[in-house]
């Protein structure tokens, strides 16, 4: 798939911009801080309503300059050209719009028809590789869970609702634990009368989320290993597995629950919760559940985190992204590949390896402050991005 036009209103540094993007590779060049990342971020945001840069949506709406009224919200609108999961069908064009409104629910439109934002999740598929991705390897487990969940959401958009439901229930259950813990410390009996209801909901959602992750890791395993073999010059094999926090608590080797029925999985979460109950009340937090799952990465028998070199870590991060690309493609629709500022970080061999792997993609959007960092095989159409004090970021043919 590809995006043929992007229109932005009050998104980050953009006041109003309409940009036409061709098939194949487009390189966005411009000095630091001009709005290159902002443009690709807008497209990527539509895929799973999450950004590779911020957690808070508020930052996406343009901040007013001195004395000006704050914009009510930001609008991202794209014209999407897709093959609709069938090789032989004519490409289909759709206009997808998301309005991010300050302090209120977002609004979405598909070909001018108003929809709930959840209904447009996953229509635009993207894979973003950016310098922040080193955190996929070096950062804490939540970064890797986020990676899995964003990809799973693109494959199965209903997961978007599951994720927010789980987060809400985990927050509420956590608050209950905190209250109980505070009462204990003051020498009073903890009030756990509503806990059973919360446990049931929590266990149901947690089991669903963990099982979606197991399923995804199975699909990712081979493509990621293949990508690593290609981008690195190492004979060591990259392998991955999901370590569920429930398995950890129950002392079961990871992955054995995969074959189980949903009901049995929920029961296992409840069993694990029962085991940690006392400690949870003591410490006032949720100690087991999908929010504690970990994606374990391993290079030839050695954990990547804490052992891999800087260059190896980069190759692993890149392989995870390329693996994601392969999984989405296999699922029927090739994603738009976004390479945000990555060539400056890679050595010549990895640059060439990456360029070769992505050269056949429907659409690749590359950002670079220095155009020469981009390998010549990827020097497609070039656009210049420049920030103007009055007009905000402006995109023009270079
Ligand atoms: N909500 C916002 N409102 C106004 N300006 C914003 C907003 N969010 C970010 N910016 C501005 O956008 C600019 C950064 O744009 P962006 O990250 O796209 O730069 P870039 O061209 O990718 O630069 P680099 O080469 O350093 O990566 C900064 O000047 C920042 O202050
Ligand atoms: Mg940038």
C-alpha cells in the first residue's frame, strides 16, 4: 500500500500542508528540527494511534505561537492506495481522516463518512524504524511489549479496544491494591470486597492480550531471524520468545499455554493472582498479568540485553522492524516503510544491506538531515522540508 497525498492541519510544526507522495522511495531532506519526522509521524500515527516519539497525544496538536489562540485540534488526512489483499484487483483509493481534538474524543472519517476512530485503526499499515528503536533492545520490557502490541493491532484492529480495556482495568485494580496496602500499613484490615470482580475481568483481558502476543511471536520468529542473518555479518542466530508473567509465577516453561483453551488460560491467570495475592496487598501493585510479559531476545544462546554490542543491538532492532514488515506483507497488504533518520546511525555495510532489502517496497519514506547519508540505490524522489516562522513547516520539491 501507499499514501499518495497527506494533508495536515495544525499537526505539530505544520499549520497547513498538502504533500503529494509518489510510489517507491521518497527522501525528505532538511536541517534538524524542520519537520521531517513530524510528517512521517503523522502517517504512522494512523496505523495504531501511537507514535514512536510520545505517549501523550496532546503533543501532536500544534502549539500556538505568541499571542495566537491555540488550535482546537490537529487533522491528519491521507489518500490511501491499496491492493485490498488481492494481487489481481485494481488498487482502491480511500480517504482516511483523523481529527485529534484537545481534551475530547477524537473523530475519524472514511471517505467523508464519520466513523469511530477505532474503526479506522489498521487501515494504514506502517513500519517505522527510527533511532529510538535502540530502546527495543536496550530499553525496559514495556518498549518491547509496545512493539508487539502495535504490530498485533495492525494485524487485528480489534486489539486496540482490548489494549485500552486492559489498561483501564489494570489501573483500577492497581488503585484498589494501593488502597488496601495503605489500610494495612495503618493497621486496618484491607477492604478487598470488590476484588473478585476485578480479578475476573483482569484475568480475562490479560489472558487475551498475552495469547495475542504468543501468536504474534510465533509469526515473527522466522522472518526476524532471516532479517538478522541478512543485515548482520554474524553467524549467530537471533531467536525470540515471549516469557509470560503468569508462566513465571506458576513456574511453567514459557509457551506451554499456547495450545490451551481460552477458559483454561483465564484460570491460569487467576491461579497466578492467588499466588501473589498477599504480596500484592503488601506492596499495593498488580504483580502478575500481561503488563509484565517480556519479549526475550537471544543471540546464539546469549541474551541480547546486557550483552550485545552497539552494532549488534542496532542490527537486532532493525531485524525486528523488517520482521514486522514481512509479517504484514504476508498478511496480505504490504505496509509503508518509514526510515526516520536511521542511515546516519548505520555503518556502510548495514546501510547497503538495509537499502537492498527495502528497495522493492511499494512505498518507502526516508528522512535525513544529510542527503548523502542515504545510499544511492534509495535516492528516489526528493522533497525538502523547511520551517518557516509564519507558515510553519513547508514541504517542497528539492
Ligand atoms: N505540537 C507542536 N507544536 C509546534 N511545534 C512543534 C510541536 N511538536 C514539535 N514541534 C516542533 O517541530 C520541530 C521538530 O520537528 P521534527 O522532529 O519533525 O524535526 P526533523 O526535521 O525531523 O529534525 P531532525 O533532523 O533533528 O530529526 C521542533 O522545532 C519542535 O519544536
Ligand atoms: Mg527527525
